C-alpha cells in the first residue's frame, strides 16, 4: 500500500530544511527528499558570515547539519532519494522517487538551483578553496587580492562590479570576442578602473590544487592556441545557475530560464492560476537574491501556507 503523507518537501538546502522545521513543529511529520545534492549549495560552502545569529560565522555544512538536526528533533523524516517523476494533475499528488512511490496532500518544491561550472577537475577540487559561484557570499575573503570572474553576461558583470569592493583587481575572462551583457552593465564594467576584460580565452586549468588554494589559471587563446598563466587568488563563476525544476515542466508554470513562477512569494501557478497545495521556495524560484537567509524565509512561508491549506481541507 502506498503511503499518503500530509506534506513532502523536495530538497534539503536552506529553504527545504526551514520548511521542514516549521512543518514538523506543526505536527505534519514532513518527509524530506534530500535530492541529488543533499544540503544544497551550502554543503559546498566554507565559512558563512552573513547568516544571522552567527557573529563569528559558521561553516556551510555545519549550518545545514544543525538545521537538519533541528527539523529531525521535531519529527521531520529524511530520505536519501531524488524525484523521478511527479503527477500534479490529481489529488493527492503522486511522486515517484528513486526509493519508491509516495502520495502527498501537499508539496513544497525546494529543489534549489545548481551553479553552472566549467567542469574542470581542478576547478571542482578547489570549490570552497578559492573557487566560488557566489560573490555576495565569498567576496569578503579576497580583500586586497587579484581575482578572476568567468563569463560574458550580466551575471558576470554584476559579480565583477560587486567584487571591486574587496579585490585590488578583477579580470573578467570570456571565451568570445563580444559580450552578451546588457549595454549598461558592460559600460559600467569597462569604465571601472579595477576591472580588466579579456576576451577569446578559455580556462584550461585552475592552478593550486596541491596547495589547496587558488594560485592562478592557465589560459588558452581560442584564436591562436597560445597558452599563458594568469596569477589569481580567487576565481568566481558568473555563468549563471540552472534551476532544478525540469521535472515540473508542463505541470506548473516556469519562466523562460526554467525557474518556478510564484505568486505572493511561494504560491505556484498552473496556466496562470494558483495551484492549490503546491508551493515553491528558495533558489528554484528566486533568480534575484539567491541567499541562504532569503531561501530560509520563503521556506518558512511555504510551510505556513501548507499548514493553512491542510487545515482548510480538514487535516
């Protein structure tokens, strides 16, 4: 017999775990599916200094572990599984996961967004040790140092401009001749004295794996093939994020980049009409802020809406 839960939470990052804490305290006994990336992006973040309540900062994995323990203490159940398919056309909703099938009266989508990476082994080895996808999170650690930003769109220009608050120099590395960034963002970057734009280059290797800290990058000119080394103390990826919402295509409204469209912060829609019982929170629906604290806030909202929805439907 397939179990029917009061609520299932997809994702175990900041938004999902906050939702789990609130739902568990409401005695909803939420089931949290931890997903492909348990803990979300904080699980690969080192020191988090901008989460309220931690004046000396806290390691990202530790923060996630604390939140998970807190949710578990109130009765949240965790399952190491990911979503295989979902049916939101009937109620209760039907979820097929890598661990089996479960039905649920309400659903919180907290599946997050994954940063786009270059895919280099050296890059992956140095994530959290000088390689980052979040200038707002990690820029402070590079005060007075030279750093690089990869990308050619608005995201890269925004990262570069923000990082000039800390770094002595920011070099934007782009694989093409022209930038796809908007005219105003590109003009701001070009005009900034501490930003240098380098085009037609790709990163072949991030240097510093043995030292466990970024020492520079080995670049290849895509036109000439010439290779050179650029000495850096940090490397930021500004090539965007991919929301983990592909499984919901055709069942809830997604925007042109695949983010879940929401109303009043967490309400999902289907053909423009609010879909009762399904809520989205965190980075899967937030293309603008993408911070741990904003993800936690919307996770709280989603859980409160679930509690209200179930009460209205006799649960």
